[in-house]
C-alpha cells in the first residue's frame, strides 16, 4: 500500500510505531481506540510501511553516527580510560572492542560418530602428501588420531 492509501491517522500511527511507541501511547497521540492500533498493526500493508519507516530511521541514525564517528570514539575511549566507575569503564571498553573485532558468540562443537570399524591411523604428513599429489584428500578411508 502506497503512503497515499493510508489515512492521516494511519500515517501518524506508522511514524509512532516505527519510533517504538506502545499501542496505548500511539492511540492517545493519534486519537483512535487502542484496539484500532492493534488492528492496523495486523494488516500486512501497514506492517510493511512500519518496516520501511524503521529501515529509514536506522539509515538516518547510521548516517548521523558516521558523520560524528571521530568525536564519538574519542568520547568512548575517554570514558573507557578515565571513568571513576569500573562498570562504566568496562562497558565502554567492551563496546569498543566488540565494535572493532565483532561481538563474541558461543560456539557449539558438532561431532559425528563413526560406527565403522575402519580406524586406520594416518598422520597429517601423509594427508598433506596426498594433497600434493592430486589436490584431494580421501577422508573416507582415513581417520586422524
């Protein structure tokens, strides 16, 4: 649904929902019943327009941050290094490191069980030699120990 297909109240509601306002607050500001807001939010075209507005808001925020990145980073580093509050300092350091190297995630080890009785031992050196010969290592008949 194009923006022209929404009423003025719906457009205002879309803007407020995209900014994170709750249903009660949106209904008060728009001048409709709270149930009306809930009903609008179930409509696919309304949801699509809210998503579009959220994307635009994020884009604007990212642009503003990018334009001010140097003073923001200087302030963050200053807080990290000089804050009297250890938690504040730690939070700033953690944020800066995570932005630089990425946020750590927990990893799960996935393993499979080989129920075959084919437990021939092979060395890494043998596997590397196979790789040099034909650029292929046949893992079906080899098990590294």
